[in-house]
C-alpha cells in the first residue's frame, strides 16, 4: 500500500514547480512507486478526480458541508473556518490551519497511517450516502478522515473532497507521465484516454500490458467517449475548396448528447459525459422507439422546441438536463427532440475508424429518419449557402461542414469538422467586480464581473463574468491593475471602482434573471483591455438588447 502522506508530499512538491517537464517527471516517478492496487486511484487523484469523469458516483460535498466537517473536527465555529478561508485564499490550507488551531480529535487510525486506498474507500462510502440523514453521515465520514490525517495530508484531503486539487496537473501532464513511467508511446496513452476517459484504467493497462495492452483498449457500451469537436470555418468557399466535397448538416441550437443503447437499456451522457438519463425520459422513449440496433453508441444534439416551432433558449435545455424533480411536468413544458448525426459503435463493432460516409450509412440503417439530422453531400457552394440560410431562418446556429472521408477522433478539434456561424460582434463592458483565484492562483484575480450602462440613470447593470481568454501573464498584469481599484471584499468576491473597460467576445446573448441587466453572455472571453475607452464609452443595455433580438433570426 502507498501512504496518502506520500501523495500529499508529491502534490506539495508539484505546487512549487513551474515547468511542465519537471512536473511530468515528478508525476511519472510517483506513478512508478504506487502499488498495482492503487495505481488507478492515484492516476485519478493526481488530477483531482475521485472517480472516472463519466461515473455515476458523486461525492456531493459542497463548501457548507465541508466547513461543517472542519468545524466539528477542530471544535472551532464555522465562522472561524470561513475566516481562515478568507485569510488563506485556499480551502485546503484553511482546513489545515483550523484543525491545527482547534481541539482536534486525532487517533482514529492509531494502528497505522492512511493509505491512498483508505481515502478512496472512505470517499466511496460518502458517495453511496443518500436520502435522509446523509449530510450528517457525510460530515462524520469527513471527520473520520480529517481526524486520522497528518497536517500535511489535510490540505489535499480537503481539496480532493471537492475534486479541485489545484496543483496544475492536467491531461497533458498525466498523459506524458504515464508514457514516461511505463515506457509506452504518448500517442497510445492519448488514444487510450480518448477511448476510455479514464487515466486510471490507462495507467494500469500501460503498467501491466504495455503498448500492446493500450492498443487493445476500445469502445465499450456505457463507457462514454470524448466527443469529436469542430473548428470555426473561415468561410463556405474556403471550406469547400479545402475539402473538395462536404457533408452539410444544420448546427442545431441545442445540447450535445451521446446515447448508449444496450438491448432495451438506454443511457444518455451530456457533453461533460455526465449521466443525464433520468432527467430526459422523453428522449429515452424516443430512442427505444426509433433506434433499431440492439447495441449502439450514437452522437447527436437534443433541441428544445417551443410552441412557435423555434428553438428555445439554451438555458431552457440546461433546466431539463439539471432537473431532478418534477421531471414529467418539465418535459411537457420544455419538450426535447433528438437529432442524431453519427454512430460510433454498432453491435460489437467500433466504427470510429470508419469514414464518415460509411458511418452515416450505418446510422441510417438502424435509426428512423424522424430522429436523424438531415445531411447533404455536395461540392456546390451555392447549395451550402442555401442550407446555411435555411438553418439560420429556422433559429439554429448555422451549419456543420464535415469531411465525408474523416474518421471520428474523440476529443479532438480539427479541420475535418468545421462550424459555420454568423460572426458575433463584441461588447465593451465595464469591470465592476471580481473573484480571487484558488490554490496556486490565490493571489490573483481569476474572474471579472462585467456590466453594461443604463444611459438614462448612469447605472451599471451586471451581465456576466469572464475568466477565459486571459493568459497567465495577463492575470498578473490585471491583478496589479485592479488591486488599486478595490472598494470592498467579501470572501473571495471583490468589488472594484468602475474604471476599466473590457472588450468581450461571446457565442450568444441569453435572457437571465441572475444579472441586473436581465441578460447573460454564453461563453464570454476577453478580447482586449480597452484602455482607450472610458466608462461612458462602454456599451449600453439598448445595444445588448439589439444584439439579442438580431441574433439567429429572432
């Protein structure tokens, strides 16, 4: 067995490393030392995951529950724990400080030290707790872990319990570390991960069976694959010229789904590979009625259609995916329709290495036309233009242009799938607040609260937060800039004096009750810091409304 203290020491060491190559070597050495029984667990832990990302098992531990567990372990009030979080900027360090300061209940593991497997089994026990009294039981199990842990272990126990390790180890580092540790090809490791979505299984296979074992890893029912992604098309003429012939499909304004059908059992996974089956009984019924294959993995889009026969807003679809209660009533209110466009597995055979044109034929053979996305293969740019205009007129996002000879590459964004959408304009918005980061970024502002102007009153109306499109270098520069503009702080949230304007790009403007403006930006990204513009030059709520009405043919 490998002690959890060894894992904590490795995490602590990694936090002090800035270079990815050195970080990779440290992770590789750790994976070599972990016992066979704990290798799968350790490979997930190092990325901050307890279970495979597609697993139905969830810890269900939020900040409130975590603070209560730390409070009970340390005998300090929750308010004091929250103060430590504010002071340290990191929930793990705050817990370590609280438990060291308070009257801790040590000695639960007097016979020995915590192992990686001990921690995992305790987390599994927590994940199994549901229903009445489960919250108290989860707190007691966390107390058990915290009381048994050494101070250096508590930081990472706490972070793991909310599955945010925050040490900077991502997929690329773990991929390269597995290849280095077990002397296998990086490409084979990546392929294995794309097919299984579980670095734990990939690491164990690499150690025990080497490259040959990794080559045998394949597609399996109820083990979702990463979904193939698309790049933005530069234009119709350019795309058709590059591909020669294109498969044209509508780009639906919906939510991506991956359907796994095994006999009469259907499981539906979201884009994040979460099991959302229980929330989508209407789609399950449709699949059972219209998919003839005994066993299949299908790729498609779920679209909510309103009474006006047009797509409903994206956040309405999210309501369906997140709904756990009153599912039948919500399904009537927000009906979903399936548009399948690919098949990855059929009756024991993986199809991801077959050309799209062959996969499409298989798809048409086993699915009723009513749930298939229409596809047109053409080399005529005018035909593509017509389909594009039809999609926009119907309220959808545009079209997909696909290479008919392309394979299905899980998790990859390449030139074989291109998305063609209207170019959305940017907005100039005032920064009115922000949030401190966590872990290694605790001393930096990690996201920024944005606002548009209300011209008649000069009020600033919040419209969303931006955290993407910002480089590490910019994070430091912006933090130094905004530190001088801090008005007040509450926890990790900060209010700024409104002086800085950001130019922000986004995919879509949505209605939202969460912000003062009544709108929110979908996938906002920082384009520029507009130091040449004052607050008075920022965009108004009227401009936001005009863009909202004008998008997608509204």
